C-alpha cells in the first residue's frame, strides 16, 4: 500500500499554446512559469501554478495533429501526478508489480511543482497515465 500525501501536477495536451496560456493566466488568474524558457526552447513545456504545491503543465501537441472539437472524445489529459514520501518508492514499485501493474518509465528525475523529483509512470486499468513521485534523495 502507498500513502499519497499530495497532488503535484496535472498535464494537459495543448494545441494552441498562446490561447491556453492566455486563458489560464489572464482569465483564471494563475501565475505562469517557465514561459520564457519554453519560448526559447530551453524547456519542453510551460506551466501555470494553482498553489505552492500544485501545477498545471501545458504540454504542446505535435504541429501536425488537428485540434478536436471539445467533447469529441480525444484524450486531453496527459497524466496526473501524486506525491509520496521518499522512502516509500521501492515499496510502491513492489506493490504495483505485485498487483500486476507494470511500471513503464522510471524511476527517473523529472521536474514538478517543487523542482526535480524522482518519479515512475504507469497506467490505470482504463489506460489513464499516472505518475508517482517523491522529492528527496531516498530511492
């Protein structure tokens, strides 16, 4: 079993980055992060901050993909991420594997709401992508 202690981030697949940034920053009033670095190609995506602990990452879709109509059944949620305590990662991986869940990425270092962290990726039974991460050195 694992003890999830927080929601770290949500990742949305985005077709029109400028429109989405305008909406989340100017309409919803969220603080933009890494926008300049994204524009310069130094990071793969920008983010908007919900709180000190939670981000929405705006992940650009490939240019050749066509933006679907809202509600058209296209997967817009890329993944969501939950936080665990650092010492729990080995037990979480073992727990998932014991329940037939395949960890298909990680552990690896990735950026999140509090900077770099160690995380794994796997899917739920309906194919929703989940990331579990910890901030700290224990693995």
